[in-house]
């Protein structure tokens, strides 16, 4: 009863005081999308510097947002499109392969991430003129590695 009374008081505090949004902790779904996007971006950049797949996997799991793993897929593929060398291409392919094999990223989250890239490739191509050809090559490599399905590969837009 005391917990319910306390929760009622905390949730009704909107006037004069700050509303407490993170009463039950600050992990997982309690974090703002902006914060999660920033964390995922930092995770990917750190991975590209260190090459430590296990550390990247651990950091992703610590975010406690499996429903948001499509953001990692999206950001990772965009990094490949924006990169100039083969190193990023290969490293991101290895990371996605590892996250897929360990079931950290589900089929649905992988699909959602790729579909977001497919939808935004016309805009990405304005900034990165070679993005269509890089995307086609990356998608084919991911398909060969078993990361994505044939129907998802076939949805890949071409120039």
C-alpha cells in the first residue's frame, strides 16, 4: 500500500516540481531516443577503432533495448556507405555477422534496419554519390554470410 501511495504522489507531481520519469530506473526503454542513438553511434565508432566484437556486443546488450537494435543495423550500414575504404566495410560485416549468430539482433530488427536504409538511400545518395553501388555490394555480402534473407536482399534498391 505504501508503494502505491508513493507512486501516486510521484506520478502526480507535474505542477511546481519536476515530474519524475525514471522512477523505476534509467535503463532500457526509459532512455530517450536521442540518447540511445548517441550511445549506438559511440558504440559503433569505438568498435571501428578497437575491432573488439565482444565489447561491442556487451555494450549493445547493456543498453537493454532489444526493440531498438534496428538503429544499430541502420547506423552501421550508413557508416559503410559513408566510408571510403574496405576496412569499415569488412568490420561492420563482421560485427553484424557476430550479432546475428549470437542472436543479439533478431531477424525482425535486422530487417527493420535494412528497410530504413532502403527507404533513405535516395537522400543518402545526395551526400554520398556512390552509395547505391556500395549498398548493393554490402547487401550481397550480407546475404552470402547468411545475415539477411533472399527477400530482403531482393528489396535492395538499385540505381
